[in-house]
């Protein structure tokens, strides 16, 4: 089973990487960009019988820093 | 308009970060994980009249390294 975990910074947490990309896009001449935030995309290939609870535990223990990040679990249909 | 850009390594490109996370998940006792790959998630807030061509140009010029990475553009419904 393929699972995508979207990890993004919580609102209000400063994102220097996003600011750098925003600045670079403006420098390259792209207009109309209001905000850029950078997160992580973790693509897991797990056994079909992996429970939702196990996936949430992986996120909270290792994949996301729950103090500053949110995660969203998306199961990819085969 | 909110746009999510999913940037992931092309198949066959070595992913040391993914291997490290895979190893860590096994070390923490999670079973049934076959593969882990790590990508980036770029969340853009752009003007509503931004064209698809402009978004693709941003990806190919700055957001993704087209030699080793693929990207996918997802428009988020408000």
C-alpha cells in the first residue's frame, strides 16, 4: 500500500526556506506570488495490513515534529 | 489561489534521506515498511490569474531539479 504523508509547518511558524524561495521567484521575475511555504512529502510503501494507528504513530514519533509541524496522511489508490 | 507542488525524486535516483528514515522506522519497531522516499511539498499562494504555464515555468526553473526530480501541480479548491 502506498501512503503519502504531507508534513507542513504550523501557521505562524517562521519559514526561512519558504522566504528564500519567495525572494528567488521574485528575483526571477515571477509576479503575483503572495506566499511560499515549504514542507516535506514522505512516500511510504507499507504492508497492506498496516493500521491507521500505526501510520499516525510513525508520524508523531519520527516523521513530523509535532511542536512546529502538522501532518496529513493520504492513502494512494493503486 | 493556493497551489501545492509535489516534488519527488525520479525512480532509480538514490535517496539517502529516505533510507535513513526507513532504517529509523525499523529501529523503532515499525514492521511492514517496504520503502521510504522523501520529497518536498511547496505550498504557493499565487494571484488567481496565474497561468498553468507560469506555474510550470516556476517548477522547472527553480522549484524542482528536472535532472533528478519530478513535480506535480495540484490546485487546492478554496
